[in-house]
């Protein structure tokens, strides 16, 4: 009967190895989770509708919020039912990162993208192509811009963002580059 004990111990060893391999293999084969982007980023983007423009700024990404300062310049040409003016604005604000709460409180991994709900406010200057005395006195205004943003990582320290807001240009998209 020594052969039965020998085979039983081999079978037990084989089963234990298979169980160990079965429980360890997903961990061994799993790729490490992509860390959620954090830190300071430069924002560079384009805006569309009802005008076209550029957006440049600073965005500090935190686990569940952002702090940001954005400069926007856009042109609404006078042809094609345009207003015929140029607007320059600077907005200070922030956003709540909806999946950041999930990562912080629920210990979830970064999905590769985030959804943000935010608010920016600040001064704006409007220059009309056919200015009258009245419009010259109306150049300065304050704006409030609630927005909804989608951001997604690609590569190291680079993110794509697309947002929709109330302040013109309404649709904005571009890149965040870490520095």
C-alpha cells in the first residue's frame, strides 16, 4: 500500500498546486490599475458654437475635485447670423469629480475616465466690430459658467477633455498636459 499513499500525497500536492495557481493566477495576470490623474495640468483647447475660440488655463486635479483658472478668447463673426464681436474672459472655479467620490469612499479603481460637474465665474470683455458709444460702455461683464465635463487619460500625464457649459463657446474640447 505504499504506492497508494504515494499517489494520494502526489494527488494532494497536485490539487493544492492547482488551487494555489487558480487563486493566484488572476492576481498574477491582472494588470496594475491605472492611477487616477492628479497634480497640476495646463489646459489647451478649442471651443465651438455659437462662436469659435481658444481656451488656455491651469487645472489642479485632486482626488474628488478640481481647482482651475481658464482664459478664453472667442470670435463670433458678423456673417452667418453672427454677433460680430470678440470676447475675452477669465474664469476661476472648480468642479466635483463624480467618480472621485467612488474612488475615495468606495476604494474603486480609476475607470480611465472621469465626469465632472463644475462652476467658473469671472470677468469678460466684449469688443464689437461695429461699436457704438453704447456698446463701448457695455464691454465689461461678469459671467457665471456652470459646466459638465468628460475627461479621459491617454498616455502618461495626458488627458483629453470635452465639456459643455452655458458661457460661450458652449462646446469645448482639448488636452490637459501635466507639468
